[in-house]
C-alpha cells in the first residue's frame, strides 16, 4: 500500500503546483476567471489526494481490489473533474455544450465513485486487524 501512498502523494503535488500557479496567475493578472477551477484543483486534487496518501501510509486495507479501484478512480476523477470544469467554465475549445457538460459530469461521477470506495474501505478491516 505504500505504492498507493506514493502515487497519490505525487499526484497531489502536481495538483498543488498547478493550483498555486493558477492562484499566482489570477493575482498577477487581476482576473478571477479560474477561481472555481483553482479551488477544486487545490481541494480535490491537492488536499484530498494528499489525505488519501496519508491514509495508505497509515493503514493497509485487506481488500486490494477495492483499494486499487479507490486510488485509480481518485486520480482519474480528480483529473476529469478539474479538466472538465476548466473546459466547461472557460471554453478553451469549441466542443459544444453537450460534450463539454458530459466531460464535466463524467469526471465528477468517477470522483464520486472514489469517495464511495473510500467510505467502504474505512468500514472494512485492515491487515492489522485480521
């Protein structure tokens, strides 16, 4: 499980850098178009993935499949939600309203699944409790 901890920690660091860069850009430019994306990158990407990295450092879930599902849906969902949010709010590409909304919703749904997997993991026994 330390591999999961390391993977989540590395992705959280990437999100932290992107979030800090966006905040710096907004402060320097005096425009706050990125504020919603910036907040979600920091809360979902940096803070949540970091907290889950700590969880996997402290605990070793006995259900390896559920743990793998949790970690990868967390990463894919965080990227999908924040990327979809960026496309939805800032419209950098001409993808059309339907596709833009679908990208936003799919990313958020995958992230929601990750939170559900985490909830289940917290109620299951860890390897220490066997």
